[in-house]
């Protein structure tokens, strides 16, 4: 359950005072006093106030608070050609790029002196940056896998490769992974999940919106051009594309049938309905008679007594599709997905084709980022934790970590008080909620125990070879966990990731170190109101609330999927949550495209809950109690502007369209105006009146936590 979701190439702010900026982007230190903010802290002296400067005063707060809070900055900072979105997250990521590049270049300079992490980083960096080598090699790094595809004669052999390609992170036909058993969180289980689609989400195959329909047409053309490049790897595809159009159309038809069998985005958020445990033999016997799961899994050194099947009907449909689809189509499908996955690491011809569809068509990005930034993005997935250890040494310290941990406890205390005074929840459910809240583990900054990557090796043969080596290593590492005790010390994000998350199976919130970088601001420039609105409400309160949203509330204190609510309390929760679903369903960011209130419900509840906790915690601070203004703004006004600061971002229409169809997060603007319009404290702070768009009648306001 990630806190934030941003377009491809963007990163999401987490508890990021890093995003409190004005002017230059020089890194000034990893230990902002903002994180040290306490109930006894005094507000800073009057100065040029960044919150005031960001506003658009032509808009009343009650009309559109997002535009009022952020419009001034957004008008002065249009989206660069290399981006699909631009705002606070991207500005911070620019500084992270600079820091991470420094780590890579220093490793490259010292790599020949030792055989440690620096050697790994150097081999990866120098090879990935070698454009001439990539162009000379063309598609040759993939030839061994392409030859296997060419030898496929039956659907069963195509399925053989689909299993093998899972090791390369090519999700052909379906997805297989090992992770915690939702109903037995101390055990690792084998999961099988729907997959095999090249478009962002199943509704891309069916939505009638004109722009989405054009995306489908462009996708078929992209498949044809990619297949043509296999015949003309230098990019001179010419008439070759024409011969591949029929093949591309058949691949698209096959994927469309897979999409028809797939569950919708909102249905994938139901942890109970997507938990179907069965023995491998029963899976074969009852759903996929021609797929011998026990034998297939044994080939991967997996011998589970049971597997968890996310969507049984999908696999039943997949069996029929494999039987009815010509083998030639299955070969083209496998060729395309293999090449499309690794095109960014091949020659410029393949890289350009991949960018044209995935970045320009789907996201509206006009130009590619510089190669060194793209390499850093790839490195994050390949060996982010290896780089992360060096990142922490250079840009993080224990003082900042302790300050952040203290802020977490302030918000935990606020939630406890809120649970205690709920008037709609019974005593038994309250007691269990308190137990769960107390059990939430906080992980701050970086792992206490660093994972051993000593067996992960990179060479200088090719960029694609290194990416495949990483994929195989990570997949093998994942498979090795089956049947082993759960390691609850592991992190799913690297310290340099600009995001945060809640893990229901571990009942933990994870807050990476990147949130402690502060560009362009002196420590004393950040007051408590901003800290509690942005770092507190937008991240800490948000992540804690995920433990009690429509999904998280179904997991107990130990992280097990179990019903710990009284029947009456569960009905009351669902009735209150339905008000939020209705509210967000009504928002229409693009003509004809509404927010999916059910799919985004968990994130919307977390935003709303984070704000409630932030308000409660902030009211205990000295700044709030003294009531002094800064930049002409009251403490509570600054709190809400601080929250809005975290969503200071604008997107191209293509990226927004993708967001609406395939993301469980509402777009940034509506993550501000949506939750705030339910809060009386917001109305009071800005004089919001009935009749204004931000005002919701009392009977229609959300009231959950």
C-alpha cells in the first residue's frame, strides 16, 4: 500500500521535507530541524515565505484549494519536455539523481582497487552508459532466449518458456511470486496471479474513450514495429513493418481475450476474494487439466503443499486460450514481451521504439531523459539496496532518524485518542484496534540488517546481460524464501526511494531515508505547521491509517487476514466508506473519465485519516496554541497549505488518463480537494461557505476515523 503514485519516471514524495523548497536546489544537509519539530518549538522569524509565494491568489480557497495553494508555483514551472508531470516530487528527484550519480562515478573511479559493492556499481554503471557498445550489439544479448522461442512447436512448449521467462521478470501469460501468506503471515507462500497484458491495465482494452482507443491502435503499431526490429535491428524497418501488422493484430486479439478474463482494478483490492488456497494437484484437476502445476513448480525447485491462486477464473480461461490460439501467435506474443521488456537496455533503435509508445503515447512525454538518469532508474531495480548502503552513509544520520521516529509516535498517540472517542465503534472492536495500532512497527531511514548481495555479479558484456543477471538473481532469491521463516526485517523500498508504504502482512510502516534531504531551505525555515501537514499528515498519518482502511482493517495486529470486527461495526464502517466512494466517483478530471471511487478508496481513506491525525497532533504544538501568523497565514492555514504542498504537481493529459484507468491513487489535485472538503477545521481556517465548490453539506461529509 504505497503512499503515493506518480507517472513513470517520477517519484513520490513520502515524508519529505525534502520537498520544502524555494529557489536553488543545492543540498544543504540531511538533518532538517523540521523533523525535530515538537510541541514546544517556537515558530521561525518572519521572512520570505515559500507557502505564500506558491499560492494563486486569483482563486478563493473555497473554490479550488489545490489551485489556490499551488497554482502560483505551477504557473511558473511548466512541465519540461523530458517529463510527463512536474511538481514537487520531480524537483526532489532531480537532487536525488545528482547524489546517486556522484555515488556511481566515485565507484567507477575506485572499482579496480577492490572487489566489493563499488565493483558491482562500476560494472553496471560503465556498461549501461556505453551507448556505442549497446548499438553494436543490437538485439544479440537476447538471441539465446529468442532461439528458444523460435523452437516452440506446441502450446505446452510456449508455457514452458512462460515459466522460464518469469525468471527474467517477463510476465508472459501470468505472474508467479513468493510472498507472505495473507492468512498465516509468518509463512511464505507461492502465489499465482493474473497477468500477461502489455497495456497498463485490463480496462485499456475496452474503454470507449477516444484517446484510449487511439492508445490501443498505437499499441498494435508498437507491437508490429518491435517485431520488425527483430528482422531489421538497426531500425530500418520500412516495409518489414507491413509484414508484421497481421501478427501484431493477432497478438492484440490474444491479449484482449486475456483481459476479458482478468478482474477489474477495484476487484483486485479485495484480499478475501483474491485469496484462494489449494493444492497444486487440485489446481490442475479443477481448473487447468493440461497444466501440471506440481511438475511445473518442481522444475523451479518449488514444492509447496498448497498455492494461493488470486483469480481462479483467469487461469481456467488461460488454459482454453492456450489450446485455441495458433502456436505462431504464441511465439510472436513471447517474442514481443521479451523484447519489449528489455528494449530500454538494447540499441538506440529498440530504446527509441519503447520510449515512443510507453512514454510518449501513454504518458505524453516529449523527450527522453538524459541517459545517465535512465541508467540510475534502471539501477534502482537492479541493485538499489547496494547503492542504498552508500547513499545512507553519505546523506543520512542517526539524529534525523530519531527525530522522525518521534514524530511517528506523536501520530500514533493521536490515533489512539481518536479510536477511544469514536461513537460508532463498539468496545470489543476498539480494543482490538488499539492492539493493532500499538503493534504497528516503524521502519525509518534504512534497514537495520542489510541484505547480502555478494552473489549478485555484473560484468562488462552488455547492459541487457546485466539487467537479466539482476532479474535472475532477484527471482532466485525470492524462490528461496518458500518454506522459510518470514524475514520481517526486509524492506520493499530502498533508502533513496522517494516514497513510503504500509505492509499489512507485517503491520508496519516503512519510511525511507530520502525524505530527509532538504533542497534550498535552511533548517530554521520550516515551522511545525508545515511539518505536521506535510511530513506528518501526508505520510506518517497516511501510512498508519492504511492499517485501518477498507483493505488494511481486514488484517489483525499480527498481519493475518482475519475478521476481527464485530458484524455491526463492519457494517457501519462500510456504510461510512461508501460515502467516500460516492464522493470520488463524482469527480471527472478529464471529459468522460471519472475517478474510480472504489479502486481508490484505500488511498482516499488514508489521505483523510492522515489529515485528521495531523490536525489532532498539530493542535498540541506551541505554534498552534500561540496562534502567531507567518507570511500572513495562521498556523492552521499553514498546516493545510503544508499538506497541499505534497501534491504540488501537474500532469500531461496522457499521464492523467493512465492514472485514472490503472492507478489506485486518485490524481494529485483530487487528493487535496477531496479529503479537505470533509473537514470542518478546513472550512474554519479559510472561511469556506455553503455554495462554494469545496463546501460539502454536513449530511454528505465522510466520517470514518
